[in-house]
């Protein structure tokens, strides 16, 4: 009996020690005593909204220094428009530190997405609806391959003063592109790089031979040559409307945005 009482007393003492720790870690108590009252934002960015950022981290900061769920706060920040990556840490005694990498648009992708310089797709923000960017497209799983062929194609046609404005892989894996002078180039599914290389080498001679007649379409899906269509080049689309001004930067690196609450 005495042994049982001693065990019960030991368990009770252990519970009295452990429960306050559990309560603090879970945010049941102590949030007022050890609050996270300041937000420090770091990183080079211009378009992330300060109000949205504070609203995203506020529910986690309210739990206090010891109970804040940093991984959950990180995911909440990464769901914000323009945020590509985020890292969230806490600094004693009351700072929640957020480091942000912002999306930097590289190209349009399909009808409703942009492709960042790091190869990530994200929705087109309203303020960039008229942004002048190259148009890429294809299955989302082929972003790296599409980007690689786009970069290689630009190098092929740059010596002629031509840019690649559009490059697309369709659902069957067939490639096509549009040059800056309005020429549509149908490449096909196989041997895309060798075909483009041969065409790029021959293009100066083809254009010189045609004199002022524009090359409208080139079909490269032939073993020993190209099918070319000459005529009036397609009219350029009307200029896009001027996009609305971008929001000002929310903070310089390391600046403290006082007051999370």
C-alpha cells in the first residue's frame, strides 16, 4: 500500500512539473508573457503586400514565442501572391523573422500562369495582365524541357537579329515557335534541336533570296528540307494597355515592421 501511495505521489509530482511546460509549448498559457510582437522581413522583393503578410503570420504569432508553429507559418506565407519561397524563424525575445524570395517573372505560361526565373509556375497577378513577356507553354511536367529549348532557340536566331517570342509543346509533344518577325515555325515531335539548327543556318540565305517577301511559315517536319510559305506577314497585335503601377516595396532588407498585432 505504501509503495502504491509513493508511486501515485511521484506521478502527481511529475504531472505538476510537466503540465505547465506542455501548456506553454501548446500556447495554452504564456502567450501574454512571451509574446511575438515584432515582425522582421528580409529579402529582395517589391510586390509582396505588407498587409497580407502580417495577416498571414498573425494567427501563429499570437501563440507566443514557445508555441509558435514555424512550419505552418512558413506555408501560410508561401501561399501569398508573389511569394516563391519563405523561411520563418523566431528570435528571442519577441521577434518573428520572415525571409522571402519573390517570384521574378521570366515568361508567360499558357493562358493564366507566369513562369519564374527559378522555373516555378504561379498565377498571373492582375497588375501584370499586360506585361510584355515571351509566351511559353506545354505540360506542367515539361517546364524544364520547354525552358531549355527556348533558351537554345534564342541563341540560334539571335545572330540574325531575331527573337523567339513564343515556344510551345502541345499535348502530343510537338514543338512550334514564333519568331519576332512574325514567322511561324512548326518543328514537330522528333529531332527538334537538329531541325532548328539546320533551319537557323539556312534562314539568312532564304530571306536574302526572297528579298522583301516575308516568310510567314516554315514547316521543318521533313527529312531533307523545309516547307516554306511566303506572303504578307501577319499584322502585329495592338499594343497592350499600360499596366497599373506596381505596389511599392514593403521594406528594405532587415527592416522591422513594428507591431504584428
